[in-house]
C-alpha cells in the first residue's frame, strides 16, 4: 500500500514537471519573439493612453509589413535603448515633416504637395514650428499630448530598427479593454 502511494506521488511529480516544461516551451518563445506586455508610463500619449495602461504588444507584424502613418508603436528610445517609449508615427521614410502653428503636414519631396494630417486624437497641442527631412528607414514620431512629450522634435527621427512593435490589446483599465487601441493608420 505504501509502495503504491510512493509510485503515485512520483507519477504526479513527473506529470507536473512535464506540464511545466511544455508550458515553458510555449510561453517563453511567445513572450520573447511574438508578444510582450508593456505598462504605459507618463502622460505623453494622453488622452489615447494613460499612465498604467496595460498593453500587449505585437512584435512580429512589422517584420511582415512596414509601419504606417497613424499607428502607435512601442519603441526603444534612440538615446538610451534600454528605455521604451510609446509614440504615434506621423512621418514616413523619405518624407518631409512640417509643423506650422502646431498643425502637422507631410510631403514626399521639396516640390511635392503637402498633406495636412487630420489628428482627431490630439487634445493637448503645442503651438510650434518645426521641419524635418526623413531618410530611408527613418520615421517621425510624436506623442498625442504634444505639450508633455519627448519625441522626434527633441531627439530626431526614429530608426526602423528601434521599433519594437504595436499595441494589439489593451487589458487595463478594464473599462478601456480593446483590440488595436489608438490605431489611426492611413
């Protein structure tokens, strides 16, 4: 009787270890290469994202297709790559980004017609003038709360290799759960 209990305990332990290894084999690669959780810190993306919003970020799709204007991205801060920021793409590679009196427009070349962006997600804007020319592989990113954002106006264009991914799910706060939060891509 005692021997049967010992065999049963060993069998249960072996099953638990097997289960843990299977879970680790699935979860670890998923977390490392496919999706990561991120918690928003700060107010640079107000009102779209608030401090402490909990996001799941897709790290794969930008390998399959280029980021688009209006998409929100999680990125490595170019001046300190161990830090992560959340920003919105407003300028694409090869474009000229022009900010006049707080209004953002882009054009494809010096002689091209400019296109003013419709940024209905902006609540807090900064009345400023700025101009940047993007090279191949560079993006211009801004926070939605322009008055409280450190972004491409401060530290320059964002290299494509610094883009980590895009939010595919907002889990917290519960009242704002949603798929592709903040996405305004065009």
